[in-house]
């Protein structure tokens, strides 16, 4: 099919989705990794144990690389507001513009100012200054996430504004910032970042251990990553449930697509797997748990759950939302299982079986998969709206020809594939470089004490 025969709005959506999918990978790491680095630094300050400082030196390199790619990939996002989505700023720029400006003023400048001290200041500045720089960088990454999620949440559940001649004007900034979905969305994202960071730390540390690096810095990092994942995943499940209830209240069509529920009724089953059939408006080959969806969403087996047929013509595409939701939940359950089993072995038996260590290596980037799946649920589930009830995606789109969008999309994808492969390769190269130059084969189980 020729690019010009494709829908330019669809191409623009795919391009924006590709760009933000690549970009979100790196803030998802740095938001939490900044705080983990602060914890590691504080442990070093308290114990003067060089193992903690060695762990800091290794993972601050991971932070620097992730931060750099996050900044560079974020630049393309601002371009697309002007090239592909001019209607967005024309209609809601009075609200989106200040929120984005707050993000730059309160977050990016803070990170950029103190990142150099954090990376290169150890032994060049007093220890308390270096620790404070680490705190300020961590605080800056969180403030950046806060303002971006305020804007994103407002687009889902807009409040505190009025329309004048079709243009949104702020009437209550408190209501805009603390819109109905913001607390749930912010907590869900910060926990997702914590889990992404936890499994990245655990995976890289397990890889170093399996290659023969038995230093105590590897042991403390591995224990930290596994424990952090085990603690955060139950909290994320609870927050995810609360977020789902909030979404049911404000965006019922999205929840109907997530559940694959077509009819508004009670006793709705929980669909574990199915093939949504939008043409005939039913699920094919469904595997279900009776009353499960009603119990989860209404806390009542007979609870009435909205169905897609109540929003015919005004609900999101069902299949991508339905499948992405199950990928997110499935990855969360895998995180729960491996982190709890890993914690048992580390804290009760003092070692990891070799097979389980390889499992953590395989789960190194599991947080990315869960985050992207959750983001697809959130953003595709908002369609056809860009700002719910205010601005549709079609209304915000530009008149750029499909051929031009398709060409730039292909260029973006090619660059992103190369950068992503390079990023992952560099991380494992750093892990290899940090280990012994001639690693010896490791017997099972892998014990978490230095070799004598």
C-alpha cells in the first residue's frame, strides 16, 4: 500500500506513539533510579562500606546514559505538537503551555544543574554536597514526572476550565492540577518506575554474578533490586485496582474495552483470554471466570458493569486495549512471582539458585514491557478523544500529507531501533566490564558471599 493511500491521522498517531514509546523507556528508569542512588549513597554515608559506593558508581553510569537518551528523545515530542497536532495547542494551549513550562522550570533546570556534581563530584566536593546533589537530581526527576502526569491526567479527566469560542481557559488551577484521575495516575506511574528500576538492578546484578563477579557491591545491589521489586509489586496491584475504579467512574468505555464486555449487565465474567470480534460485537474463544469482572470492578458478583454497546461509535478500538491490558497484568503477576521467590531465597537461604538468577536476567527489562502495555491501555483507551469531551484526535491533526508523515515515521523507527540496541548493549557491556576479566563458571546455587 502506498503511503499516500493511508490515513494521515492514523500515521500521525502511529508516529507520535512510536516517539513517546521510545521516550518513556528512559524516564521510567531515571525517575526511580535517582532515589535508589540516593538510598545507596546514604547507606554508604552511614556504614562507610565501600560496597555501597561501588554499587553507586556502577548504577550512576546507567542513570547518566538513560537520562541522556530521555532528554534527546524528548525533544522530538515538542516538534510533533507543531507539525502533526497544531490543534492541540490552539484549543488547550492556555492550560498545556503553563504546565509544560512548570516542568521545565521546576524539574529540568534542577536536574541539569546538579547532574554534573552527581556524576563527577565525588571526591571533588564535600560529601554532603554530593549527597545533596543526588537528592536534588532525584527530586527533579520526580517533579518532571509530576507535571507531565498532571497534563496527561487533565487530558483524560479535564477540570477547572471553561470554553470560550472553542478555546479552553483556566478558571481554577487547583482543580486543573489535582484533577480527578491525577493522584491515581501519578501513583501508578511512580510505582511502575520503581518496579522498572528494581528489575533492571536485579537483572544486571544477576548477570554480573553469573559471569563470576562475586564482589559485595554486586551482592548488595542484587538483594536491593529483588527486595524493592517484592515490596512494590503488591502496592502496585492495589493502586492499579483503585486506578481502575477511578477509570470506571470517569471513562467507562475504556474499562469496557479492557474487560471485553459488550453488554451492560450484572454478573459479568472476567475474561482471561479471548479474541474480540468488533464486527459481530462479541468475544471468540473466550476463557472466563464467572462473575469475576463484576467482583473486581463493583466488589459485588452481581454488580452491573457498562458494556461497549452503550458507547457504539464512541468507544476506543477494542483489540489493542484488551490485549495490552492483559500483557500489563500478566507481566505484573510474573514480577510478583519471581520477586517473592527470589526474596525468599536471598533472605531465608542466603543464595539464589542458578536458574532463578537467569530468570532475573530475562526479566531485566520487564518493567518496560509492563509500562508500555499500560500506556497503550491508557492512551488508546482514550480514543476518539485527545482531551476527553473537549477535543478529538481528528480535530487536533494537521494537514501534513500522509507520504511525508510515513517517510519521517520510517526514519524515526530506524533510528530508535539502532539507539535501543546500542543502549541495551552498552548496559550489558558495563556489567561485563564491572565483573572479573576472566569469569569462572559458577556452581549452583549462586551464593551471595565474596569468594575467599
